[in-house]
């Protein structure tokens, strides 16, 4: 039951996977230009104190 795949099939699968990843990355990157940037933290006001651990 140790059936090995031909090299061409493995290379085609790798190339197809890489192409799919690049297509997804660039399609999501192009849609991001129209939206607001995601902020990790809200800007703090001068009156707020920070939490120190």
C-alpha cells in the first residue's frame, strides 16, 4: 500500500497551492484600500490612567 505519486503530480499540487495562496493574498489586499485601517488600541485621552501590572 505504499503507492508513490509521480513527481509531476506533486509539483503541480505545490504550484497550484502557491498560486491559490497568492491569489487570496492579493485579492484581500486590493479590497483593503477602501476600508478604514484596523486599530489595535484606542487612542488614550490625557485624563485616562494606564493599567500597570
